[in-house]
């Protein structure tokens, strides 16, 4: 990412749009997988600010020390 784009709110606006569209089409839950490394801390923090909470692996995912699973009820 370009340094001038960092902390500009783009990621928050994109996530807001995804949540809004998911609700509009009738989704009742959004779930995601992201990394556990320090590099992914900003992403995990962003998801937490939007109400995503840690959850168990879902779908075909298996427990993995390199993965964090999060979910949000809509």
C-alpha cells in the first residue's frame, strides 16, 4: 500500500459497504479468515471495530496457527 493511502479510511469505507450490501441481500452472518502474524494486526483491529468476533473455523477450514477466524451476525 502506498504510504499516502494508509490511515485514509478506505478500508473502513470498503468494509462498511460490504456489510451494507450483505444486509441488503439478506445475509445473516459474515465470516472471514485472516492471518495471526503481527502484520495482520491492523486488519484484525479493523474487523473488531466493526463488530467481528473470534470464532471457530468454518466451511472447509481447519484449525491453523497461522489463521484467525472471525464472524459478525447481521
